[in-house]
């Protein structure tokens, strides 16, 4: 405002010969030009501000999903360690661990005036389990579980009867296997790496994040990137978690790991 008045003073000086009726029109015109410039600047800034706010919300959701995924990976490893490193057990542990991320239920009163109960929470949990089970079957390979240890070479060294011995490990020789290069104690560590393509919900930023991720060399050959990169209807971001636990049962070979 001060700059506008200084500009007016320069235009309308003490020796100005215009009438008093004409001078207010000049002042009003100058002030309007300044207001128009401020509006243009506001329109530019507000779009950037909205994008940053939406981005902050989306990354907060991603951070929450990553924490839940870490827990789900631990649950998957724990289930697997008790069930001979079987893929079905690992899958079940993962689904149970990640289901709370999608367990939405009504904690207040619904349209009928009935307050949400424990049964509604259980139902929401089951629906989340069904959702994750469907994602395991998705052709885009949304969930990938890799068994890093024990590997095929460890089975070659130690699995005499299709299973790696798990008893009396403290008394067994700690000599590394000829093929795997690991000891039988290390072969009894279940090491899982899980990659989950988490859905992005916040508009504007979700597709921008998805396209940026799919442009990276590490992810550009993924099925979801090849199918949805041009016009993503279901934008997602890959989250990875690793879990390691000691086997509580003899590890056996199992199909399903990637």
C-alpha cells in the first residue's frame, strides 16, 4: 500500500493541473492495478501450496503403511519359523500383520443409531484379510515375498531328508557348507524380503509419485509400471521390508517364494 501511495505522489504532484474530480480516478486506477497483480501471484502460490500440503498428507500415510509393513514382515517370519518355512504360513502371517492397515470400522453410531461393536471390528478385519488375499492373486504382482535364507544351496548342503536339521544346533559343527558357504546355524535363520505396492489415495500427488517411481531403473520393468504407467487408475508405491528370525522347526522347500 505504501508503494502505491508513493507511486500516486509521483504521478499527481503539487503542480498537477488536473481537477480534484479527476485525481481520485487516477489514484483508484493505480490501486486496482496493484490488486490485480496480487491476485495473479496468489493463484500461482495457492496451487504450489496445495500440492505441498497434499504431498505431506500422502507421505504421512506412506510412513504409517511402512511401519505396518515392518510389523507384517516380522509376523510373516514368525509364522514361517514355526511352520517349516512354508509359504502358506508366511503368507498367513503377512496378511494378519498387514490387515490392520485396512481394518476400517464404525466406532460411533451408524444410520440406524447402533454404536460400533467388537463384532463390527472383527468383520472389518476379515474384509481386510480378503482384500490382501485378492492382492496376492493380482496379475500385477502387488505382493512379492522372497526367501533369502535358507537358500537352495543350503538345502543342498544340509537337507538330507528334504529338511534342514533344527535340533541341537549349539552342539553341531560350525563348519561352512561346501556349496552354500554358510554354517548350519546360519542356515536356520529365516530371512525374508517383502515388497508391497501400497495404494496412493491423495489426488494430484498420487499419480505424480507413481510416475516418478516407475521412471526409475529399479522399478520400470515391474508389471504394474508397464501396465499402468501411461494412465494409472490405481497408482501405488513399492514399500520394502526385511525380517530375520531363528527357525523353530526344520526348514523345508516350499513353492510360492519369488
